[in-house]
């Protein structure tokens, strides 16, 4: 008589029942294994998706940063160009005014000769012609921004007048300009040449 490690089926019906139980247990085990494999696959896919998502975000941020830098660079270049253009326009304007001032300064002594010439002209017709030429020149200088400084009868102003002599006139106030030796001129509200004047000084 041999030993039995488990209960052997005594007949055919019990054998079929045992076979069914074994098949069911095997199927459950296979299903469990498949479920674990599917779970691992889903977990691996999720991890890959998360990894790909992080890569996409990093790539987008890495692409966005250079664009912002290019925009900042373009703004700086535009600002620098605007400043350059403004400075260039100011330099051109200043150079133009300085050139005009230089020409006018050279031309001013010619105006002084009209004053001396009129003193020696006795013919009224000639005198009138000289005065007409002088007035035309003064009008042209006004259009350029040149203005004659008022002197005779005005109060002495050190910012526009240069005193070369003093005289005494008791009928007039102190610091009143009695005479003008040389006319002064301003160009664009700046003194181009100071007026040389004689000022009244009384003894009080």
C-alpha cells in the first residue's frame, strides 16, 4: 500500500471536479499575472508621459527666453538709434547756427561803416540812398535772427553793454546811456557783439 500526500479522487466524478478546480485556479493566476503586467505597463507609460511633458515645458521655456532677449535687444537698439538721431539733428542745428554767427560777425564791421559814411554825406539824395541800403541789410539780418541792441537812452546793462567812457549830465539819471560808440547785436537771443557805450555818472 503506497502513501497518499493528498486525497486522491475515488471515482471519475471526483476526478473531473478536481480538474475543474485546478483549471480555475490556473486561470485566476494567469489573470492576476496579466493584471500586474498591465499595471506595470500603464505605470511606465504614465512616467514616460510625465517625462515627455516636462521636456516639452523645458523646451518651450528655453525657446521663450531667447525671444524675450531679442525683443529687449531690439528695444535697446531702437532707443540708441533714436538718441543718435536726436543728437545728430542737434549737432547739425548747432553747427548751422555757429556757421551763420561766424559769417555775421565778419559782416558787422561793414555795418559800422554806414554810420561813419552818413556823417560825411551832405547830399540828401545820396544820404537817402545809403540809408535805404542800410535798412535793407538790417531787415535781412532780422530775418536771420540778428537783432540790434538798444543803447542810447536805455539803462546800462552789463549783460549787453560795454562801457568805454562816462560823462556827466545832471538832467539825466545815473547809468543812463548817453551815446553809442559801436552798435551791439544779438543772434538768436545771444549776444553776438556787446554795444560799446558812454554812460552818465552824476556826482550826488
